């Protein structure tokens, strides 16, 4: 069972929202203005996106397994968002939609 944070998007994943902060180790910058930070726990993993772009941007998390990689989520400028899903699905990358 996956805990729900903010708005639940599927039966196995959840959207996570917050305010952008400092980038963590293991972070990757995409598009020159968005910082992607994957984290992994025992049961779930979360890919956080901190949007430093001048406008809202939409992102898609690509993962092995059904129901991930086709839905986009939007993170407002200056905000932090994330996609939480089970560790059984291998995270591959995050891209703009």
C-alpha cells in the first residue's frame, strides 16, 4: 500500500507538492532551470522536481512498469513537486512534457 500525499493520481503513485529549496546530492538539472532529485525508501521512492524556470513546467517520470511514464504533472515556478511510487518499479529518468 502506498501512502497518498497531496493529490493521488493513480492507484500506485501520488503527486507531492511543496516549495523549492536547495538541491540535494544526486540531483540532476534539466532544461537549465529544473532540478530533479530521486529518493528511495524501503517501500516507496519519490522523484522530486524543483522548478526554478520562469514559468510553470510539466514533467513526466519514466519508469519500468505500467502506469508511469505517460502522465504529466505540472510544477509552478518556484515550487517543488514530486511523483511517489513503489520501489518495485525501476526509475529511469524525468523529462519535460
